[in-house]
């Protein structure tokens, strides 16, 4: 059994803000799994819906405690279901990566995110999966609060939509396989520097050799100075 929690702030005024991409993801996943509005229950200071991914039972959660107190909801949920931190998957926004970029992590610190900081405080363990959706850095002169509580630009809206669609199978992979498999399969790959071909290496070596020879000739003909 897994808990899949998206972080955000309750209320219509926050629904389309950057801080609520976790809620947006949960809503998209719920729609894909056929969860209806009537299936959501109010429990543990959260909106909760039971469903399945493959043969695995999962509980979708949208904490209603406001972002900075997310752990007050998720801690009791884990205790109620007698689950370990490893059974928790948290989807949240991340300012440290560009808008629409994704990262999946197996564990880690809060990294300055107050929602994750609250979960760490209430769960007491860093070993839970984090699914991060980039929202980019604040504009010049903007505070962090203004940035995260603002909506996405027209340019970024399709990027976020694509990121959420891309992450649905990634989170399903965490549930049906494990987080290592999902990280390997869905995390963006680092670009490797192209290796030089044997021909290019030989050409570079010849060039260096010629340069040494020319330098030697120049030194032989250089006039002596007193």
C-alpha cells in the first residue's frame, strides 16, 4: 500500500498558483484513475481517496492544513495505516529547477521547502520519495511568497501540463516497481560529452607532434642574446 500526497494550499484563490502543482498532479492522477468527486473523503485534515494502481492499493491525499503544516496531516495518515516512510510519495513544487522540469528523488533534506520540512518533522524520517515539479526562480524584485502564490505565465502553463502528464506513469512506476526504477526511467538524463573518435584522437596527436617539431626548429634558429 502507498500514500501519494500532493502538496498545496486549500481554497479556490490558490488553486492555480505555482505552490499548488502538487494538488494539480493529484487531480490529474485521480481523473486518470476514474476517481469521482464523491469518492473524496475528509479525513486527517485532508481530502483522501482510496483507489488502486495495478494490484497495489493506494491512497491519494491533498492535505488541507496549508502548505507549511503539511506534515500535521501526513504523519497521522501513515500512523493510521501502519505504513513506513518508504510507503509515502510526495509531489511538490521546486523553485530550484526550471518551470516544467521534473526530478524524482528517493530521500533527502527539505531543501528550503517548508512543506517538506513539516513532513520531515512529523514523520521523523527522510526516506520517502519526492516527485518535484519545477516552477523556476522569482522574477527580479519579487519575494518568494509572491512568486509561489502567483499563477503560471502563459509560456509556462503548457510546460506544467506536460510535466504532470509525464509524471503520471512515473508515479505509477514507483507504486508498481520502486522509486529506483522510476528515477532511472523518468529522470532527465545528464548530457555526456561526446567521445572523440580514434581518427580525431590520431589527428590531434599528429597536430601536437608537428607543433613540437616546429617549436624545436624555431629554437635552433633563434639568435643568441648577450
